[in-house]
C-alpha cells in the first residue's frame, strides 16, 4: 500500500460515466470505479489511506431502519481465491447513522452512494425518505440481496417483491436508485427486468454467493451463522456470466461487482456489459486497489486510443 499513490487521470473525460440516464438529474461520475458496499465502512477509514476524490463514488456500508449487532463469530474465513463472510449487517441504524457517520460525508470529497436494506417495501420507503436532501449523497443502492440475514435475499429472488420495493422507494426518493441483485438464483434475468421496469435506474450485479465451510477438526460449520457469502476472485466468472446474461435484457446501466482487483478483471465485466465496476474484497488485501484501478483504466484507454469507456461496454456481445 502506498499512501501517496500517484493517480494521473481520475477525472479524465474518457473515464466519465453516466449511471442513471433515465433519471431526470442523471448520475454522472468522473470515472467508473467505486468501492463495494461493506468493504469501505462509511468512508473515513479509507480516507486515511488515499484521497477518496480519486474514485467515481464510495458505496457506504448498508444501513437498516434499526441498529443491528450482527452475527455470532467467527464471521469470516479465507477460502481458495476468496473468502466467506457472515457479518450479519451490523450497523448503527438510520437514526444514529444520520447523527454520526453521515456527517462526515460532505467533507470526504467523493460522491456517496448510500446502501440500504429493510424487511418490507414499506420499511424500504421510510428508509429511503431519510436520505432525501442529505449532503454528499448522490444515489441510493438498495441491498436486495444480503445473504446473511433472515429474509435478506428475498427481494432479489422474486420479481414481484423486487418490483414492489423499487416502486416504494421511488415514491419518496428523488435520488437515482441502484438495485443490488443476488447471484443466488437460477436465472437473474426476470428479476433484473422486474427491477428495471419498476423504475430502478441501474443494477448492481452482484452480491456474494452463498457458501459454507466445515471445520473438520470440530466437525461443525466454521462460521458462527453456518452459511456465508463467498467473495473474491473465485466468484468473478459467476459475476461476469450474470452481467453477460442481463445486459441484453435491460436498457439501464449495470455496475459489475464480484472478484474485481485488476484492470483485466474490470475489463471482463465491462466487455460483458458493465458501465461501471465496484471493488470489494480486493480492498481488504490492498487498500488502494480502487485508485490503482482508476489509473490502470485511464492508461488502458489511452494506449488503445479509445475516446470513452462506453466503447467497450458490452463489446463481447457484438458480432
Ligand atoms: O453484512 C453482511 O453479512 C453482508 C451483507 Br449486508 C451483504 O450484502 N453481503 C454480504 O456478503 N455480507
């Protein structure tokens, strides 16, 4: 990790992306690289490592209506080319978040995308309303796909439920809405289409893949809550496949996430159909993975003589 990483082109025009073309205000970001929810806290921790202003956006950790303490330990374990987590959505709840953590957001120098999760469409609506007019917040990401809480994934496994929740949020929210989908389905396309038809402005594909590890010595599940969400390079082929599946079915941007660390990883997602990318687990290994990726993307576009990243989005589909 280098605290003084030199980034040449965080705001290079070629890297600029529009993530909400169907929203009246749009969601223009200076580049397509953001942190994945849950891997950058609420921002200040990572701000000690590099200038967050180098990123397209920071997606904050998911918040729920009330405070949560999270799941029993152990909550994480390394796996081949990845890790399992069963964190269980510990967070201060919306009331305390607004009073404490969110106050730092305007001074972080990076657009904040607030992540929210709730148990019902009505709760999603109330939670979304709390972010109206909050300084620093440029969009909402509805986490319809947390694998580690009861009912956490239900919205992203049922087209009717996700449509209802998206509509509820949009009734009260003036912000662009990203819907974060789950890989724990056979076919993501009907769910993605339902979210898009209900008015979601972009889709975040994908959350973690449900998995499990057994502690052979104890002959018991290793994680405190038995199952967990798999992330890291191991899941990249799954994410690339889902982005490739969904891209021809929707007219809204896709944000690719799952196992992205390097330029080549990001390009895979972009060529499959992603307009932007999020980096999650890689930040735990290399805290400045996101600004490094911005730098690499800028250098790649220049070397390839491309005027815009958009020229690459979905290119793997073209004959
Ligand atoms: O907190 C978690 O356990 C968690 C969440 Br909210 C999520 O969306 N995805 C994940 O892998 N873990």
